[in-house]
C-alpha cells in the first residue's frame, strides 16, 4: 500500500503543489540577496516617524459606544478614531 504524504501548506493555508516546491527550491539554489531580505519590514507599518506605543485608556461606556459607532459609520477602527480626535484636539499633524 502506498503511503500518503501530508500536503505542505503556507501560513495562509495554500496547499503547495510539487511545482510550487520546485520553484522555491530553484530560487533557493540561485541564492538570496541578503540586503533585499533585510529591507523587508515585518509587522505593522509605522504610524509616524518612529514605532508607535500602546497607551491604555479607560473610557466610560457612553464614550466607548460613541467611538465604536463613529468607527463603524466611517468604516475604520476605534483606534483610528481616537488617534484622529487626539490629532485635532492637540493640533498635531
């Protein structure tokens, strides 16, 4: 009886075919440009000129509900609504 092998998958769940694996192996054999790989930024993009910091803030239920409603109406996140409100209040770009 032939032994079934488990399919290889990417992080996103795409099943890799033998052709996909062959292409990756060929690329690896050609070698990688280390500087190009270092230049790739991983994670979230920066919001300004430096990495952002998380600042915990307590909101009363009415204010939280208002922020969430505004975010939903504008098809954005509550974080973006709060950042925009602070920029306007503090007159910061």
